[in-house]
C-alpha cells in the first residue's frame, strides 16, 4: 500500500491527507494532530521506513534554519519528496507575471527561498503557494473579527489559491509521479485584496470597511510586508504537466464555497 509521511500536519497538509486517504493511501504525520512526535528521532525514522512518499509543510525556523532538513535531511536523500513552499520566494515583481523559471531569493522571504532551493536540490516536487484560503481561513473570518481592511494602493494585486486546489494538485503529482521541480499552484485571477473583501461583504450583506491609506490601516510589520509585494503568479506549468485545473479558478467561486 502506498504510504505518505507528512512533516507538519497543518491547514493545507490535513486537506492533502484527507484526499489521498480517500484514494486508498495510508498516512502518518508529525504535528499537533499527527501521530508521530517530530522530536522523537526513533519514531520518525521508523515512520520514514514505512513511507513510500514524504511531504513537508514545515516552514523555515525563525532563525532561518530548515527544521526538517537540518534534523532529518540525511534520511531523505533518494526518496520521493514534496515540499509546500511559497510564491513569496519570487519577491516583488511590480505586478508582472512570474512562472517557475523566474529568479528567487530577491524578496523579503529569503529563508523560505533558501529552504525552497534546498528541497529542489534533493529533487523534491516543490509546490509554490500564494495566499491560501478556505473554510475557517478566509475573508469571512477577518470580517467577523473586525480585521478586514481595504487599503488604497492603486495597481496592487495578489494571487491566491483555495486549500482544496492545493490538495488536488499535490494528489495529482503523487498519483502521476510527476517529475521533480517547482510547481506554482494558484488561481486564474490575481486581484486586489480589496476586491476579495468587497465580494465577501456582498455575500454577507454587510457594508465593506472604509478605504484607508497604508499608514491609516496600522498593520503589523508582517502584514505591511505582505502589501509591499505585488505580483501575478502563473499556473500554466501545473496545468500542462499535471493536467491540474483549479476547482476554484477565482476568488468568487472560492468564497461561495467557504460561505
């Protein structure tokens, strides 16, 4: 039986696990909801011995290290590997389109770019993901918590992806044993965050928050950094190589599913 071991059973990895379990795979994982303690080396080694495939969703450490590779890298060489990365590795492109051939490491997320490169060196399938949303993690929650913003930055766009489209893309790579390398998984309609908030407010029947300047919004340093980058992420390679098609090609379909 095909067996997947996941480092880090987080929001996206749980959807991946559910999808492939439904296809008949067995799954073990680390994380608060997993069955294996990441710090228990013997347990991790035993789980890796049972695994035919390995996926990591663990982000870089705050000090810039790569927790999985720093602790278990020597056990992963030569295995079937996959890694959930970020389109933040491309940095700011001033709204231009980027695909997997674009340079990485020039943006604010240098630790992520370094981790991305290390996984590629191990011949992993690296999934570069933009803003992830879905049930329990969408504009609706931000509106309900009073944290939704509309910020006046003309020309600012972002790409995003529904969590179920991440799961379907990873499942396709596993089922078809797609070649190692980077794959962007993103929807078909990069747009401003304002458009998403406005559509969510329309669906809920509430007034959208006021339009603010970046200074008036008083964002956290992390959120402010998010608004300092502007890019459109192309998903053509995933469509060509994997036959992947997002079930939620725009934020409109995705919000309706999450509503």
